[in-house]
C-alpha cells in the first residue's frame, strides 16, 4: 500500500503546535496535543471583488493610497481636475487639482497624502502638486516634463519618477523627490513610456511593461542608486496598474494591445498568473501604497470611460483536520 513517505519522500511529522495556515499550505502533520488528528492546510484562490464606483468615470488619472483610503485625481475626457476620495466602500468628491491633466505620475500613502506630477494638459507638463487631505498645493516642478505613464512610487516626502514621454520623445530619465525638490539620478536601462503604475518606494521600486515603441513585458528594479533588468511579465502590456512592494507586487490590466484583465503577482524573482479582474481595461489607476494582499484599482478605458472599482484580496489559507484511529 502506498504511504505518504513513499509518495512525497518525507514522513508525516509531529509538531508541538500548529504552524500558520499559510506556512503549512501543502503539508500534513500531527499535533502532539491530539495525536489522532492528522492536519493539513489548503490555499484558497485570491480574487477580485467589486468596490464602489467613481462619481466621474475617467481614464488615465492619478491614484494613491490603499484599499480603504484611496485618492483618484485628474484624467480624461475631457481633461479634468476632479479629485475623489475613497473610504473602502464609496467615493466622495473633494477639492480639485489646481491644473486639470491626464497621464500623470503619482505617489502617496493614503487619501490624505498624495503627490501628482507631470502629465498632459494638452502640452506635456512638469507641474507637481501635493495633496494634504484638504487641498492641492503646487510644489517644485520636475526637471524633465513628461506624460504617458511616467512611473511613480513612494510618498509625499520620498517619491520616484521614471520614464514617460517628454517633449523630446520617450525618456529613461529618473528623478527623486525629497518633499521639496526633484533631483536627477541614474537613468533606467531602457527608454520607454506608457508603463504600468510603479510598485514600491523611492529606494526599492519596480518599473513594469510599457512601450518602446512596441509593447514590452520588460521589468527593472531600482535599489536607490541604479536600475537592473529583472524577469519579464508573462503578459507584455502597457498602461496597467500595480501595487505592493518590490518583493511582493501585483500588476493588473493594461493593453496588449487590446484591453486585458490579466493579473500577475511578483515574489521578487518571478511573475505568476493569478485570478483575472472582472473587467478588462487599460489606462487605469491604483492605490499604489496597498500591500500585495489587499489592493485596489479604478477607472480605465476598454471602449468607453469607466467608473468601476475592483478590490484584490490574497488567498485565504485554512487548516483542516482528519481524525484517524
């Protein structure tokens, strides 16, 4: 008769206490306090769920915050300055940007703290604005004006802007923000625009996808000093959305060139396809400060401007028990 050791190559172990369900997924064990109870852990599927719709449908806006504290600003058509705040269930209109624009770079930790930089109005701009939870204030300009998906990550005191479409064409220029001004730092390894929304911080970021001009799945990592090529996406895309950190990120949607709902997670080394969004779309935004486990995306454009919000939740792990004699 087949045994567990014969199938798996290891014995069923006895533990003094149960491990966490996520740590134990795919294993079996006995708990010494109940030696006749064989235990195992299973992993459910991560999934998208519908959130509250935006009041103003739009595409190519900026986005900041988390699943329960997000901000959406700018976008088109027509070019808008409208800003909305999300509390985990509904969007509320708040004070507008000073300058209406779309295709902006964005960063920020919550719906009370965000940064908007660059964009299109209809000329390419270098304008930077900071949100304090009540109103937008113009700050120091970018050194290189840019639009069309300039990557942006970080906070209102420590942000990163990279790539995009500048007045002289696609750029690989990278700039860091210290809360007061932008400083040029080392360029990306490839010149591109229309990236997916950036993931990470201004010292540990991911630059994902884009066009150069063909749509690419290229990924680069930023370590605070320089960019390094990393493993590519499984589905090359542009103008998608992302959230998480450099070693635990998620990217969703975008154009391939048609709008896609494909979702992938990153573990610091490789990308894995997971459950698709309900609605395929590109030109969307995200709460970039969200952890990979509980993120949010909103807006977009498949065939018309969009107001839907979708919320991502990581897999649920469960410990099961089998009583044996």
